[in-house]
């Protein structure tokens, strides 16, 4: 069974899910956390090595102040509540994104969950928080400039070497991107890592997404013909 080595998810539609049910937007975000816990469990059962989820973008600061404050509080609360459970399941947790602008208490919660799961060797769970794909590339270029100033020859820099400057160079490139909520765009998410990812869009809002939906997305991925820009020679006999 061809399981993608790295699945990325844009968890879209929490607010719309709540509004459609006559609930405040924060109720959708809380329900979204419940869905994430179920999907992490399912991904582990499916032996997906690496799962990255988009929790809060650099553009999300433009939302109403009350909603931003709630999301910060919810993220800190979730990290504290789930840290021991994830560690017990052998999940390694990484939080990627810029930490400037985050409260000290939230940074402490981030550092704690990363510390207690650092030696875990099961599924790698990456949570993109205060993250932007363009910001990651800019931050990576700044690191390159520092190394150039310290003697790195530009001729030594290629795509593989540049990848080492990204937020987490250990990751394999994303093979499958799933976006819920019906929108069909990547929203400044993992722009470098998505170069050859298969894209899967589903109309369901994130709180309604379930394990069966994840299985279906994987099956669609397995049916895709991934050529990476190449084609076999005309008349090429694979049995020759």
C-alpha cells in the first residue's frame, strides 16, 4: 500500500461550520480541535510517517481581536492538555512558524511539548502556527546570507542544500495536501515543500472531516500518476 510519506492539511471551515449551526465562531474552533485529535489517531493507525496541519497563519492576525485572543488561548490549552497523551503515543511534535508576537506562556507551552516528545520516533506531527510559506522562505534566505558571510560559497547552494535552511529540514517533501472547507487554494502554506504534492480538496468543513475522509484522500492519492515533470520514452518497453 502506497502511503504518502508526508500529508499536509489545511484545516479550513471551523467558523463557517459554527455559523451554519447558529453557533459562535469559537465553537467551531473547539470542535476543530476534537477533529484534529481523531485525525492524528487515524493517521497513526494508517502509518503516515509525517503529518503537518495549518493551525494559524501569519495572515490570521487580521481577524477580530477577540477571535485571535481566543485562538491563542485555545492553542495553549490544547498543547498543555494533549502533551502527555501525544508523548505516550510515541508522537514527535514540532511547532513551526515565527514565535515573535506570541505570549511567553504560549512559547513555554510550545517548548514543553517539543521537549517531552523530542526523542519519540513514531509519527511526526507538525503544527504550523503563526506560519506563512513566504515568511519561511524569507527566514531561510536570511540564514543563507549569514552562512555566506561566514564563508559559504554560493556555488555550493542548490535546491537540496537550500532545503536544509527551512524550518524543519528533516521532513520529506509533502506528497499529499488536503484542504477542507471547499476553497481551492493553498493560502501561503508550505510553498517550497508543496512543489510536487498532489492536491485534494473536499467541501466538508474541518469539524465534519473524519477518518473515512482521510482514507478516501489517500486512495485518490494512490490512483494519481505522479510523473514529477517527466515522461517515459516513446515506445519504451518496460519489460525489455
